[in-house]
C-alpha cells in the first residue's frame, strides 16, 4: 500500500469516528415533536401538548370575556343608579339651600335677641355677685354660730358621758364595797373560828398538820414527828393533847426534814407531856372540849 493509501485510510477512520460521535449527539438530543404538540395527558417526563394548552387558554379566554360582559352590564346598572341618586341629591341640595337661607334669617333675629339677652344677663350677673357676697357673709356668720353651738353641744355630750361614766363607776364601787364588806365579815368569822390573828404574817401561820411527840427533854423541850418537809417552820406553834385533854402549846425552835424541836410554853401547859402524845398545828373544837 502506498503512502497516499495509508493517509486516506487514516482519514476514513477519523471521519468514521467523527460521524459516529455526531450520530450519538443527534440521537441524544432527539425530541418527539408530535408528542410535544399533541399530548392529551401530562406526565413528569412529557408536559401537556401545545394543542391542549392552546385549547385550555381559549376556554379561559372565553370565560374571562363572559365575566367582562357581566361586569359591563353591572357597571351600566350602577351608573344608571348613580345618575338617579345624583339627581335626587341635587334636588335635596336645592331644598337645603332654601332652608339655609331661612335659617340665616332666623339666625340674624336670634343674634339680635342674644344681644339684648346679653345686656340683661350682665345686669343680672352684677346683681348676682352682690347677692353672692351678701350670702357669703351671712353663711360665715351662720357657720360661726353653728360651730359655737356644735362645740357647746359636744362639750355637753362629753360632760354627760363623763357623768354617766362616773355614775357607773360609783355604782360599781358601791357594789364592790358591799362585796368586800361581806368578804371581810366572812374572813373574820373564819379567822375567829381558826383562832388566827389577821395581823400575823402569813409565814408565821402553820399549815394544818398532825403528829406525835417523839421525845421529851429538859427545859420543856420536846421532839415531834413533823418537819420542814411537812411545811413546819421555825416560829410555828403546835398544840399538844392526849385523847381529848389539852396539855399546852409549844413553839418550834429547830426543824429537820422529818422532825422538829419545840419548847413548851409554861403559861399554856395544863398537864405533863409524855412520849406518844398527839401534836397538831390546829385544834378542832372536839379536841379542846
């Protein structure tokens, strides 16, 4: 094969590759023009055909034209109504202008009457000010008199309340006095029965206790079974008896928790005191009889 044949062979091969690529590009960019124009059903891949879209736009155009005609008819009706309303308004305006002229004439008459009324009013205001000044003066005098009267009334009320309060206090004090006199008489009878001197200090009064003589010593000293735990204190007096016989009284000189030492009073002693004799801070009438 010659060199020229080899060149042609290479050129044919290159042209074949070019034509093959061109064919692939044409195939890839190929569109179905019929489906693009006439496609009654739209899909995700192929939209609705141009013919169907044109029919839809025509239907929409017809509907809009019908709606425009209806709006024109409504506009004509409204324009006629507005012309009728405008005619009626012009008639009312003419009537209103006539009434306005009449009112202006009436206003002029009223202004004239107002001028006269203003003059009368000024005169009345002058007289009113004089009357108000006189009334204020009289009101001040009345207020002063009322204040003085109210003060006197309040003073009388206060004095009356104090008088009633004093009467109540007096009655309460009188009732309290009667109660205290009764209580004093009752307490006097009780102290007389118990043989208690009201002037004696409370600490010197022994509680009601009952015991026995534990021992008898020299110098008229006795030991009794009552002590400080029982409430017996130094200076208290105990009475000594045997059965129903009164033997005398003794003054406590010393106390312990469960016993005490007392000295028998010589002047009150009526018998010999022995161990086991009874002692008590208070004597009943049966014991002293």
